[in-house]
C-alpha cells in the first residue's frame, strides 16, 4: 500500500500544471541539500582536527559544550520550515484505506526528510574520526552517536506536538527566552550544563537511553494526536469562527482601493498564514543586529543587504504571495469584473505603508552607527520605489495556493514555495541596489550613495502609473494559468 501511495504522489507531481517550475525547484533544492551535505562532512573534520590540534581538547567535550544551542536552533528551524505532508493525503481519507496506514505513511515521509537523516552526514564522519584516528572506545562513541541522533528525533516529534498546541509553544518560547536572557546577564552558563548533559552519553553507560525514552514518549503522543485529528471534519477541516463585520471607515474614501485594503487588513487579523508574514516582517527589523557580529556584515554590500531586509521583510513575505492570498476565492473575483489595477494598488499601498513604518522603527540603529542607519534608510527608499513593484511582479509567477483556513501549520497545505521565475526577479531586487550603493559610495561618499537610491525610489513613485500598467499586463497574461493552479485550493 505504501508503494502504491508513493506512485500516486509521483503521478501527481508529473501531471501537475506547474510541473516545470516544480521540477526546477526540486533541482535547486537538490543542489542546496548537496551543499549542506558537503558542509556537514567538512564541519565534522574541522571540529575534530581543530579540537585536537589547535585546542588540545577532547572533541567530544567541545561538541557537547555547544550542542544545546544547536538543538534549540534545530527545534526553531523545524517549527518554521518542517510541516506535516498531509495535503496530498486528504483525497485518500474518503477511500477504503485504513486511517492508520495513511498516518504511518505520513510519518514515514517525515522520517525520510533531510531534517531527520542529514545530521548523520556530520555524526558518522565525526564518530569515525574519533574511533579510527583518536582511538576512542568504540562502545562509548556508539552510545554518544545514538544519544545525539535521538535528540534530533525527539525534536522532530516535539515539533509536531508544538504545532498543534499554541499554549505549549508559547510556554516553551518563554522558557527559551528566559534562559537566553539569564545567560546573557551572566546568571547561568548553559554551555557548562550542555557539556555535562551530552558528554554523559559518552562516558556514563546507559545515559544515552534517556533521549531514546523521551523520543519514544513524544513519538507515541504525536502519533496519537495525529491519529485522533486525522479527519476531514476535525483535524484537517476548515476553521470555523463566528462571523464578525469589521470595517475601517477611513479607508472607504479611497474607493475600490480602500475596499481592497480593508480586506487585506482583515486578512492580517484573521489568517494564521498572513499573521506569520506580518510576524516575519517584525522579526526582520532585528536582522540588522548581524552588523555587530563582525567584519562580514560591515562591508558596503552586506550593509545594504541587511537594510533591504530590515525595511522590506513584510514586503518580501507578503508581496510575493500576491495574488495567492486570495487563492481560495480568486475564481469568484475574476467573475466580478474586479479592476486589476485597483486590486494591485491596494496590495502595493499596504506593503509601502509597512515599509515606511519599518524605516521609522529602524531609527534605533542610529545608536549602533549613524552611517549604518543611513544605509538602512537608503535601502528603505529603494524598497519603496523599486522593490515594491518587483515584488508584486514576482507574485504573478508564484502560483502555489495558500490555505487560509488551516487550523495549524502542521495540518495546513498552505505552503507557498518560490519558483525559478521568482528567484530570477530576486536578482535585481538584491543585486542592483547593493551594486549601485557600493559603487556610488566608493566614488562620491555615503551621502551620495543614499541620494542615488533615493532618486531611484522617487523615480519609481513618479512613474507608478506606467509601471502598474505593465504589471497589470503581466497579471492578465498569467490569469488563466493562475486560475488553473488555484483550483487545487
């Protein structure tokens, strides 16, 4: 049965209207995973030999000292990136197939994900070096390997539970934040506790069974939770809420554009997916703190790169998903003679407003460096007058529908992956302002570099009607292929 389900998924991939874009994305992800794989193998050798030759320290102790931080980072990455692949399983729930078979198949797909086996590319070379080069006891190294790998499996099942329990998620987040603050203030040193805990897997027999037991418990709880909610009318159903009428009267004076802006504000208040885009935009405000990490982010190129994301986080996260935000009722909209230009202007106005607010909030970076804030300000001007249009243009080619009614990320099919056309549009979005700013600053100074990006942004505003006419033409060209792709919602 599992083989048959896998063949059906393969047919779904091959017969998908977006097969070309999906194939290109798979190839791109393949190269990404290849790079990650080589990086992990290289890091295993680097950690071992650096610990042995440069630090004259036990490599296992060095690994254990910092592993707690990485385990927490792994959990955070899983929460935001790893999802339960249930969207392709939904059609089988009405068939004569055991629900347990479908749940088992879903969990098996998770186990075969790179997140769960990719760490072996680090652990196996590292443990191999410990045994064959360092003459570490084989039994102890194997205990260490098993214990560490089951920490990752524990994170896997804990992620499934957290994605369904908002209260538990907030509790865990508060605990992690409290520990981080305590470490920063010097009250505790987590690295010491980390070394004691994880080094115990190596030198205390039987300790490695603790993460094995914890994994078994969380796996059982996660399995039961999925099984209990694996129904079209329970865990996978559309979220039902009491209808509320909301309207911002001030926006009505702007006519059709104001009506669309009203709808987008309601979207941001009600949809988990839209809230995530808004939350990501807020989090990107702190992206500029990487400036403090060293020379890597202090170059002209990297400063403008940071500035683009500090001021444009919401722009990139929300703008490239136009019109996918409206995918669930896009067919209806297209039967109502909706003015495309007003529809797109509403989205543009919203991202421009949030970008402008981000530029104001980013003024805190003045306390780090006034030159750095001017760079952020310049990037914001470019986002306002140029990238706002390019982002909307990219959205015309991003046709993966978004399920606004998903109850939680784990059971939502609303992923919105980029395709190659969107990635190509990212080149001028990132490369052009970085190149212009660096070149002008080199020859004429910081003030002229800021002015040059400001001029580009101002030119974009002055030409917005003509630019919108071209964007509307692109959306109309892609209209029917977009309608066909959104039928899957």
